[in-house]
């Protein structure tokens, strides 16, 4: 009985050791500067600030993805600025009625 338990443990360990995660493909693949992205544009990297850390996060994306990222960041910045300016103005914030 003890021998079969050892055999089962060894077999389970061997199967677990052989089970490796599949290699990243397509959009999941790690991009490096100078590579060509799946969409055909060049890959470039940027160091992005991480709140709460002194160390930047190195992020690599295709030029098309960076363009989309920049547009999204500009839109978010404009929306937040407009929201802040709307809240800080008007009759509700001026004292005296």
C-alpha cells in the first residue's frame, strides 16, 4: 500500500512538473522596442509613472496602440478639467446666497 501511494505521488508530481503554461501568442506576446506589432506598425516603449512608486513602469506598445492611448489620456484629462471647473463655479459655491 505504501509503495502505490509513493507511485501515485511521483506520478502526480511528474505531471505537475510537465504542465507548463502555453506560450504567449498574438496580442499576449511580450513586445520589445524595435519589434513589429501584429498590426504591422513598429513597437516603441515608454516609461510611465506609477503612483506610489519611485520607479517607472516600462510599457511597450505598437504605434497604433500608443496613438489610441494618447487620445484616451487627452480625453480623460479634458473631461476631468471640465468637471473640476464646473464644480468650482456657480451659485452653489459663492457664499451669500
